[in-house]
C-alpha cells in the first residue's frame, strides 16, 4: 500500500540522484542502447529518462507500481546470485509515492497492442490509457518529495544535487560502455558517452579525451578473480576518491579496501592525500559476493578480499614498472 511505499521510499530514495540511479538501472535492465537523462533544477523540478529498451507491456505498467509485484527474486538461491541490476521490485512504487510520475512506454513487436500512458500522483494512478506506439520508455518524475516536506528540507543545494546526479551517471556510463548516455540539465548538455562498448571511449565521454589518453590499461587474473581496467598516470591525481570507480560483475560498488588497494598499487608514486582516476572491473563467481547488504545495493561483501586487494595492487604496480611505461 501507499504508506509502505512511502516508508520504502525513505530507505531507497533519499535525493534526486537516487531516482536517477533507479530509473537508469531499469533502463539498462531493459537492454537500452541509448539513454537520455533530462533534469530541471537538479532533478527537484523534474527528471526525465528516455530509453530505447524493451518497454513495458500495457497490462504490466500499473503492476510495476505495486510493491514487490515484479521482484525478480524467485527463490533463496537468487539472493546470492543476482545478475540483473534490479531485483527488489520497489524502486518504481517508492518513486511514485513521493512524486508525480508519468510513464510512456511501448513494447516493440507486440502485434497490434498499443503503448501506454500512465500518470500517478503520490502513488495513486490517475490515468492509465493506451497511447501511440514509440520505441522504449520515457519516465518523467516531477515535483519529487512534494508530499514529504522533511525530505525536501534536508536537500541543501542544487549544485550538490547536480553533483550527485553527474556522479551516478558517470559511474553507470563506465559500468556500461555499450550504452550511449546523455545528461541534459536545464537544457544544457552536461555529458555524453559514445556507447561503442569500449571502456576507454566511455572514459573519454566521462572525463574528457585528454584525461582518457593518460590512462593505462591494467589486467590481472588468478583462480578466483579477473581484474581489468584503466588507471591514470600518477601525475593525474585528484584531491578525493570520487574518481575511483569499482565495478563488480558489471555493477558499481563501494568498497573501502579496494580503494586502498588501488592507491597502494601506486606505491610512492602518488603524492600523499592525492588519488588517481581509475576504473577497476572485477569479475568473480557471484557466490563469492553478497550484494544484498544494503537496499541501495552499493555496499558489497566479498569473500577472499585480501587476495583481491593483493591482485589489484600488483596489477597497478606492474603497469607502472619503468620498462612498461
Ligand atoms: P525492479 O527493477 O527491482 O524489478 P522497479 O520498481 O525498479 O523494480 O521496476 C519495476 C519493473 O518495471 C521492472 O521489473 C521492469 O519490468 C519494469 N520497468 C521499469 N522501468 C523500465 C524500463 N525503463 N523499461 C522496461 N521495463 C521497465
Ligand atoms: Mg529497478
């Protein structure tokens, strides 16, 4: 029901960037190859996500707004081997409960079935009608937190919110070089990736071509882990860790120890208190990772963490051996 959705929203949707993250993950799950994010006033006025993915069938759109109706967790084993990004079936209901939501979606190759236009306010569906067919899904979220003033009060600056949104789009762009992402804020294009599938080109879209040119490929494998990625030359440092992106089986994660292993790999080459730009892509057996630690799905527990740290540090220090530079 609506109260449960609002409570869930408090957990999962803390700011405009949370909405962007959940909607982008859905668009990626739907196999989109082009995703445009349009925001106004850092997402507080509106967030619109336009994708060219599989779309939602007409009789399933309203269902998608029901909590857990779509959860992809079918049995306990799934909890430990989650492959798709979404698995809880509560993002859309949560977002809908604290905003005005418009979904315009069509399924390709679905015979004569039309598309759908659904409008909800505070989680109540006020329109659900057939609409002309077009490719993919457009979801627009307006007046976020209009009915949760406490949440709204906690949001301090538009600049900070825009920063959070850019951050999540950057991370997802690096996790999905095969998808072309565009971010437009108040009519101005903020970033754009090519969607060629090449990680280095995704880096160029996110951080600029000249930065991407100063990033070096790394690669290391053992029986448990396969680590690849790009790290910046030691000269290209930043004042904080925000430019380090760690991907685990394609999912963006936060892990303090892995960040430390990356910095350790540079040895004395980095200045104290400075951090590299890096993307580290770790592939492991899903049984060795537990992604279900936190509802926002970014905290992950990894078995054999020490082994992984060693492998990452070693891969980076090897990349900066004098003979390889
Ligand atoms: P979850 O992603 O955990 O399944 P969500 O609440 O995020 O739950 O989304 C509910 C369902 O709506 C998804 O499982 C998916 O079937 C559908 N859906 C949401 N967004 C899209 C989209 N952009 N394209 C296609 N289907 C979508
Ligand atoms: Mg989802």
